[in-house]
C-alpha cells in the first residue's frame, strides 16, 4: 500500500502514530491473519537528491508518505481465515485504526508477487529515527 496521510496531520504525527500505535496493532493480529511479515517503508526527505534523480529520469515527485507491505506465505494463506469471526474483528480494528491517520482515497492498494533478482541477505537497514 502506498500511503497518504490525512490532510489534518503533519508528516511527523503520521509517522509517529504509524510506528508507535499501528505497527503494534498489526503485530497483535499477526497470527489471526496469517501474516508472515509486515514492513513500513518511509521515504527519505532529501530535496536536493530528489531533484537530481527526478531531473535525470524525468520522473514525478514521490507524493506518498510511506509504503506498507503485509506478507503472507501465499495467496491461500492470506485468504484462509479472513471470514472467521476473529479475522473479521482484526480486519475491522486495523481499518478503524487506519482511519485515524491514513487518507484512503489518496492511497494505493494492490496485491503482488515478489520476484527477487538480487537477494543479498547480508545488509543492514537504516535506523527508523
């Protein structure tokens, strides 16, 4: 999901809520929804670098506030328990929470299959803050 924040909150408020409140909520329903991995990707805010990249590629500005990835073992695993009372309750809780910080009408949701081309597992991620 490419995520846009609600217009009435700052990026900092959005990011803090997303990592401090929503992430633990997702983690709390991991087993009920068969989630194997949850990743929040936040864009770096480097206007000078953005300009160089955009000019070199003639590309658009990145207008989203982040990207969320929810992983399942496979499509069947994702669909397996979605209609159980526990899963419906979990999905409703996630959606209600997202309404506090996500602008759904400006966000983009899709399902995909990953095709790793280079998969170096010996890397380090940059700290969140």
